[in-house]
């Protein structure tokens, strides 16, 4: 591990001042960053502890929620307003990790998780453009069962690992960011990047910027929402495919719908093609599967992950079928 300095920030302004300059990194729960430091994938020379900042969940004027970046995942999953009005958030968190990790991990840190691609972590012999830009991507010709089928590039086929972020994407959340130039709001669907020729850049954050909160807007549809994660084992594992969805039905037709996929791309994948195909339709398995097939029409599969589009289709049909039953009850 590279030697580093440690400091604790008492407020956002102090954190920004401490975080200015090359080599600085903000530290939340450390459940991902510390692992990356141990593996020498990340080598910050100064850590600024921001766990004492923005750690509350508050009602917004419009009836949504403002979730501080330092809120622990367990606290978010257990919050009464989240469980009743945005159950997809609770279910995504509970699917995401062990209880010990949920107790430590923060919302802001969850947004900044880096890929679990084996080649990204292998600093001794694997080429990885995300770790060393221009070095190549060994996943393309290697073992690529967990890798992306949508939005990838020749530079990178890694997937984003977060479960919570898939739920946030489905809910049209907004990321509140503080930086040297003041505050700005970033639509969640625009916060994470597709790899292009710069897979080393996971998000659109500028140097020195700090996530201070995530705002979830009010949405009637969110009350009938869920999250399903398909993985190799029932215990702690990352998604092969996951689906966050919310649904309302009026006059026996789909009136409002939100869908996001995990495990398929470099970022949480908002399924707008599938949503558009289903609005106004009579809910049913055939319609659900056709919409999923349309979403994955441009999928680019690799040697080991050709099952993902079909698995996504089946998973979406099962999730929407469950929600449709609840919407009619």
C-alpha cells in the first residue's frame, strides 16, 4: 500500500479545500477504496474523511427525499419513508452486500464504486485500459462472463457493480455535487459514463468535486417498485443481471413505468426503449419479453456472456409480472 496522509473534514468547505490538488481522495466507508489501495490499483497520497458530513435523510418541499452522501446503506434501507415510498431502494441495498459492508458503506461511496473486473484488479500481469489507459483490455479475449453487452467499447467491456445505483437510475434521482466552482446538480442517468476511449473515467465528476447528496423526486409509481438480482450464488456476489422497476396500471394498461438494468453496461442502464414500448400496453409476458428484446437489440456479446440478453429478457418479464399483479391488487 502506498503511504498516505489522513485528515478529517468538519464541513464541505474544509473537505473541498483539503481535497484540492493531485493525489487527494475523499474517504467514506472505505469498503471499495481501501480494497483498491491494498491492491495498489488506487494510490492516493492523501485521504480526506468525509463520513461526518451530510449524513441525514430529509423530506424535500415537493415530497421527495434528500439523502446525504454520508448516509450508511443500512440506514437508507431501513428508513420508513424509503421502505414505504421507494421500496426498490431498500431491496437493492439488501441485495447488494453483506450486513457488515452495508453498515459501513455510504451512499456517496456506492456511487463511486469501481468495476469488479478481474483484469482491473490484476496489477501483476493483466492489461486494463481502466487502470492504465492505452495498455489494452485483456477481458476482450479472456474470461468475460460478467462483462458488458451494452454501451461497451473496444477499450473496455467492464460493468458497473452497484445495485443501489440501478435503483437510483430507475427513480430519476439527481446527484448534488459541491466543487471549487460551487454546487451543481447532475441527473443520475448522466452521472456515470460509458467507456468510449477513456474507460479510466467512471463519472462526470470534475477534479476536487464532492458528492454531498442524492435527491429522489416524488413519484407515485415508485410505491409499486422492486429490485431483482440474478447472480451465481445467493450469498454476497455481484449481478450477472439485475432489474430495478416500478409500474402503475390504469384501465388495465400500463400508465407509468420505470426500468433500469444492472450487470449489462459500464453504467446503470436506463431502459428507455423498453419503457417506451410498454407504455399504454396491456401487461403480459409476451409484451414484457418483446420490450426487453427491443432494449437488447444492439447487444454486443462476448465469448462467455452471450446468455445475458436472454437472461435479462426473462428477468424483466418476471419482475414486471410481479409488479403488475401488485398494481391490480
